[in-house]
C-alpha cells in the first residue's frame, strides 16, 4: 500500500539529515491487542487466542531503533502507550521500551509517559509495575459508571472494578485520566449529570468525555443500521454537551479540547502535540507519524496487521508502508483541523512557521467572515480561535472554511 505524492524509500534512513532538525518529539507506541472487540470501536485492535508477546516487543524495540536512526536523537517530551490495550503488556516490556527511548532520544526533564489501561482487576494489578517502569500517567478506559451501559458497550469490567482501579491509580501515579462515553441510547440529561458528578468526584487532573458515535465497520454500525437502537437526537446531544462542560467546570476542569477536560496544567501534553501540529513519531502496527526533516514535513503510516507489520520489521527494520512529503496545502489543512479543536485555538505566527502558509491564505475569506459574524470563530493579530459554539459545529464548518 503506497501513498500518492513524493516518496522516500523506506529501507534507508535519511542519514544526510541527522542532527540538522531539532524539533522536539512526541513518541506513540501502539500495542494492538485487546481481550475482546468492543462493539463501538474502530481502533486498530485485534483479539488473539494467544498474544505473540516476545515477537511484538522485539519488533517494537527494533522499529524504535530504526525510527531513532532515521530522525536523530531529539528532545523527547512525551511517550504514549496506546492501543489496543497496552495494559495487557508486561511491565518489564514497558520498562524495556522506555529504557530504549531514553537512550535513543534526549528525554525532557519533565517527560510525560502515559499508558492506556483497562480497569479489569488483572490489569490494575500491574499498575505498580508500570510506575516502576517509568510510567507517570495512566489513562483508564472506564467508559461508564453504569452497569447496564457497560454491558451495552461490551466492556469486560464492572463499575465497581472501574472505581477501584481509579482509586488504586490515584495512589500510584502522579497524573491520571479516565474516559467516559455519553449520549448513549436512552440517556437523559439528569441521568448523565448524576453519572458525571460521580466521575468528577473520582477524577484527578484530566477526563476525556466522548459522545457515542457510530463508526463504519463496527458491530454498532450493523446494529444501528438495523434499527436495534437509536441515538439521542441532535438537540438532546447538544444539551448533554453543554451539561458536560457545566458539571466539569464546577469541579475545576475546563474543556481545553472538544472532548478533553483538565485542571490547569493537567492537559495531556502528548495529545497537545497532535493538536498543536508538532512533530510526533508512531511505532507499531498502524501507527502514524509527522516528522520534520531538513527537506520538509513527512507523513508516515505503518501496516495495520500485527503479524504483517512484524514481518516487515523483521525483514527491513520498519513496518512503514507509506512515507509521503506533506504538501504546503495539506500542512495548512491539517494544522487547521487540529488547532481549531483546542480552546486556545491557533497561533497565527506559529501556523505560518510550521506550514509555510499565512493563516489568512489557508481559509476561505467569505466563510471566515460569516463564522466570525455568527460568533463561531474569533480572529485577531495573534490567534484564530473557535468559540464554544464554533467547536460544537466544527465538523460542519471546516469543509467550507478550509481551502
Ligand atoms: S478495549 Fe479499547 S481498543 Fe480494545 S476494542 Fe475496546 S475500545 Fe477498542
């Protein structure tokens, strides 16, 4: 599988470029296995009777070394173990990867190292081992504190296990986030507010609160298509979104991104790197990267199948299947799509430096004027920002706004 635009051969690291680009780096490591497939999930996750642990870890370590040789020993600001379910990894494997990253790159003194975890009791039992390995933040896939909702969402844990895992994690990790899914079938505002208040009472510095969406190719897409359940209509979904922000604010958490809430300083630095359109490397099956080299910004993606990805790593050092130069137009488009998700919006000077395009030249002037007049966007000399009302409508606004 290959992309369309200018390509670099994937078997040779671009060694002429070493040391000349010193953008800081966020590192993503993908663990592609789960105990079962949740019916709403379209992530690159796979269920296996037996996880080929040793092979996967060896391939991840090999690909990390390949990536470091390709892009140089940059300052590493974050590592994020995502999935799949990285809490199925052995703590010693997590420690080995963190150790490799620390040796191959230059870790920032305050590096953020996050691991996504599911709250079954077995996985929670590994928390202390992950902390010992260097993980300083966990993101727990709680999804709901309501037993019937957990069953509907196909989760492997109970609400009680989720609460216990959160409490355990609070005592072990300096930073903690957990996810909830709302706007579920049959959910009303009072019920969601009550569930959210319980969650906020358990929360530390960060929460991710997502509305349920039906993703193509999932089990829910089939069931929804057959009319097996209905989602809240738009008016109720909007009311639930507003209620979410209101309740979170009461507990001191602000929406710094459409679905992410944090106390000041509690923002996910790793995810901020994506939204601020900074450099990130991704290793593992299906992982993506955006890396600045001396000749521009390059987009990489890797084979999604775990075994096929490992075959590629074993034969040529990397599972990269696409490596494309990102055109000026795509740089501007991607930076806009990401940056307008953030409450802080987009820094105009930074945008121009990063994309090579003036922000005003990247958007349709007429649509921009209309959005500002309608109160969806604000623009001054320094920043373009989507307001709360604008962020609610971003999916509808962006196709017209972005050139
Ligand atoms: S545990 Fe997470 S990654 Fe795995 S199937 Fe469920 S939602 Fe997807």
